[in-house]
């Protein structure tokens, strides 16, 4: 993290959105990291000339990328400490899309008050996992927000982290306490566990599992028969695969991949992820993005050398990546 970013973390949350931080779209550092090729299968997914391009820098902690529109669309992504969502256009322009994005209170609310994961619902509306306001919200056509869910059985959620849309309109999401000012020991906490939930189209909230102590990123396999959940626990840095039952609930999960041995040796932990059309998982973890086959075999890595939080597909095989204070992308041969 940059010296400028460390300064931001010392400021009250309500000031972060308006604090003038220089955002750069053309830097001397045009790319970062390297591509780690471990199998022949990986060469079918990432070309030999691929590199991790830096699109913009100067953020605090980027997260939650989501592509809006088709070939001519744009990317939205969160800057959690700044309580903001930014917009990247294909011209290279960066602009502030929304602030505040996750906390609308008037008192200091910790270091990560903003929105985290972003996704689209069946109507194409933006859904936000909000740390500070501890809810899932949706941006309406009129520009205002509506709360989709902020509690389970009358108790406030911890701080929704990431979500994924099922084809029937249900939203599956994770709820660790990372957005609470004091995290696991915060006195505001009302639930004594970290759950993975389903919010059905009719508004019903179902606790699917509390078996993962620190759930984070979440994604479906292409046929929606498997739900992947990342765990950002330094002592158990893993991804779990849960079979999805016909009624949408989960069977017992099995460890899909374990990267605990890399923790401390490379920056970061399992976090956000996405899946390509062949069922390969592109998942952030220690050191960068891990590309895992549907059988859990590590095919290769996009090694950023930085704490890498999330990734999302854009058009034409572009994989967008939120990497510490950067926004990056990689050209791939894969398609969502």
C-alpha cells in the first residue's frame, strides 16, 4: 500500500469520499507482475503475449468489479475505504460514480465503510454489498437505493461482502464482519457467526451454511450445480465447493483448493472470484489470481505481486482485476 493510501486510512470515513486523491490512468508503470504457466491447459486460456496491464492507480483498496453493458460498456468497482464506487470507461477515463456507496451514517465507521462486491440483478440493476449500512441494496431506475436485505431473523447482518446471481434471480452472498470497525469483536455485531445466505426473488432469506469461519468471495459453476466460497483465513486459506441441491440449498462442502502454504510468502488471501464458460475458477489468493480447473487442479497464475481482491469478466476475453490500489486487466482466450 502506498504512503498516500496509509494517510487515507487515518482519516474519518465520512471524509474519505471527498478527500482529493490523484487518480492516474497513464502511469510510468504500464504493467505489473508476471504470468505463471504450470500446465499446457493454461496456454489455452492465456496467450504467450499476455501481461497484467495497469489501467489506473491512486486508489485506496479496490474491490467488487462488475462490467456494465456489452462491447461498448464500462466497468464499475468499489474503493472500500473511500466509501465510493468508480467508473472506468474504455477511453481510459476514470470518474466517481457513487459516494457514499456503503455507509450513510454521520459518525466515524472504521477503515472499510464502503461497498464491497457489486453485481447485477435479473433486471440489470446494480446490487451492492454494503459494509457500513450492513445490507444488500439495489440502485433503482430513478437513482435511489432500496434495501434488499439487512437482517437475518431480526438480527442485523455483519457486513455483506460478496454476492452472485443465480439464473432464477436468487442472490447468494457472504457475510463476514470485515466491514465492522472492530471486525470480529465489534460490539455492534448481532450475529455470532459468519454465514452464507440466499436471498430469493420473493425476499426470503435462507442461511445456507455457517461452516466457513471467514467466508469471502463467491461464484457458481456454469451449470449452477456447484457454489464456490473462498475463505480469507490465514490459518486456512481455502476454497470450498458446495453441491447445490435442487431446492437451491447446499449439501456439505468439500475443500476445492488449499493455498495456506503460500500465506505470508506472498501478499493476500483468498477473496473474490469468477468462473469462465468452461468451468475454470479464476480466484484471487496469495500472490494474485489462481486459475483452477473444475477438478481443482491449479493450471496457472496471474502473479500480481500485490494483494489482489477480485476479478470480473469484460468483453472479448478481458479479465478485469482489482489489485490493492490499482485497477488492472489481462487479455485471455477464455469467455464467461
